C-alpha cells in the first residue's frame, strides 16, 4: 500500500524524480542568486587581510600591524587565491561558499537516501532538497562572502562520516575536524562528539580520525600563539560570551528555522532508529555549543546554518519512518509544520535582503569616498568595505581587529574607552553611527540615546573627543542608520 501511494504521487518515479530534483536544484540556485548582491561587512575585513598578505604587508588589517581579526584563518585562502589571480575576492568567496553549500545539500540527500528502504530513496532525497530550499538562512549566509558555506560542507562531512561506515570515514572525519579548527571553532564540539561515535563503532579508523583532529586543534592554537601570543581567537575577547544572549539567540533560531519542532519529531522516532538517535545527539551538541558561545551579533542565524543540511537529512529519515509505521502520509503534516516558519521567514526576508543589497550597492561607498578624499586615517565601527576599498589607516572601535580595544572590559560595542590608545593613534576622522539625525547636532552634542552602541555614545561625550574633534559631515545610509563624521580640529 505504501509503495502504491508513492507511485501515485510520482507515476514514473525515475523520470519524475530526476526532473523534480533538477527543479529543486534550480530553486536553490535561484535563492542564492537573489541573495548574491548582499555582502556582510565582515567579508570585506577578510578580503583586506588577503590583500595585505598578497602585497607583502603581512597578516594584518592595517599594513604591517599584525592582528588576529579573522576567526577562521582558512577562509583567507580562497580570497588570497582570487587576489593572486586578479579576480574579485568577494565574488570568488561567494562562489566557493555557495558551491560548498550545494555539495552539503547533495551529500545530505545521498545520506538520507542511503538510510531508508529502496522504495523510499527518491522521496527521502527530494525531501532533503526541499527542506534546504525552505531554509533561506542557508542561502543568505552562503552568499554573504563569509565562510558559512564551507563550514556547512565540512560539518556535514563530519556528521555523515561518523554515522556511515566507509573505508575512508576516519580520514574524512579527521580532515573535516582539522578544517573546522581553522574555520569555525564552535563547530568543533559537534566534531569531537562525532569522533567519539565513530571510534565507538569502528576502531580501525582511530589513528586517522584522532590524529588529524588533534593536528587541527594544535596547529591553529600554535599558529595563534606564534603570531599573536594567545591560543584563542581575538573575536572571543571582542565579543565576550553572554549566556543570556545565547539563550535568546538559540531560542529564536530553534523556532524560526524549524529546528525545535523537527528535533522533537526526530526524538520521538529515535528509539526505533539508532541513526536518528545519534543524529539527534549531534544536532543537540551543536545547539549547546552555539548557546555556550553566546550566540551571534549578526542578523539572522548564521551559527546554526552549518547543521541545516544534516537536520533536513535526519528529518527526512524520520518522516519516512513515520510514514512506514502509520501506513499513510502521516509524515506530511509533521513536515509541513516543521517548515511552516522557515517558509514564512523566507517570504519576509527575501524582499528585505533584496532591498538591503540594492541599498548597499548605492550607498555603501559614500562614507569611504568621503573619508578617502579628506583624511588618511579614521576610527569607526563599520570597517570592512571602507577598509578594503580605500587605503586608510583604520582604528576599529568594535575591537574585531584591534587587540587593545578587544581586551578592554565590557560587552561587544560596549567596551571601556581606551582613550590613551585613541590618542596615540590620533585618527584624523572619527565616524559615529546614530539612529536619527537633526541639524542642530552640527553644533550641539547629540543625546546619548541616539547612538547605535554604548562605545560610540561614551566616546561622543568624552572631553578628549570634544576637545580634539569637530562635526564635519552627515551621511544617511538608511532610515534609522546615519553616519556622523567628525574631523580633527586644526592644531593651534
């Protein structure tokens, strides 16, 4: 009866599934292309590091001033490759990231098909592709210029290698963990749980898996100690852990991405299928890791994206299992409930992403152009695009590339002001962001509540700032986001 039901949905299963999968692939490419024009500012930070390395200015954001401003050093490699070949590093990185995500989806579809009965393989693969197509966060962040796509592929290799015994499972898992250590440190917790799962079932893979995983952790720690005198990324100090923020971030992600309902469905059927139980453990491990690091300060749910293909694979297996046990299409309503919020989120976010990308292409260069025409150094928060497009000496008020600011006490964008450090750097311009604008602020101090971060508000009120800087320019980026440019007063 089940087989007949499936045939009634796809009368010519081989032909229809082939076309259907092609349609799903086209849908994924379309989603990525819609998001293509949007680039997160942090991607330009990595691009500036790559450019400085290629021109011989060192591993640095500001030439010859070494700093650990890239959490995943491995992601500099494709951008260095693009710079050497004379290609646009951001577009090259986007292609690499989108390709990696597409491979992760294909791997998840193959894993799901491998894990169910022959009569359900096509359905399982299609469900995975459809599920990934619904997750707009996967395609937004794969197109953002950051390492998310490669991290998604690498973590997918880790998870599927641990659960599917093959001659090269240990080698694949070890290499993937090595890459994760250099790419996304918070993914390593899931990587090491996957390593334990593999070792418990396949002793012959122990040396390769353990050795490569250990090399990854030790090598990246050694690199940072040698280069910067500390084993942990600078971003951990710039963005201190906040359990409350992590809880809020994770709760929203579990709801909006459908992870919460989906993992509940997987948990219900985990007693019948060991692969679902182990998959649930790995998914939950990554959720715990994201919670522990305090979530993310960027929009969307970037830190949860790497598990989305694996989540769709386990969910597909669970739905097929439910379908088999209930002798009907009982899994379809469950699947619909899981992806209802991601679909709604996609319909809301896609127009916003398109609008943001259009705005970015029109207005993002205004600030950098003004600064390059008037000064040679500047202190600001949005350093990425300005820093890459213009040869300015940058003081990073957020502390992502500046260890002195990063190590100050306080939350992200709420650090204690290192006035002595700013005085030594003496930036010719300071750019502060506000959520509004009034002409009277050309001569008067804006109210503290109007600034977009505590460090900018505190800087604007500090006597040192008022003594050395004067208002020069207002630039409107969008509603609720303005730049106020202050230039150094002439020395008397």
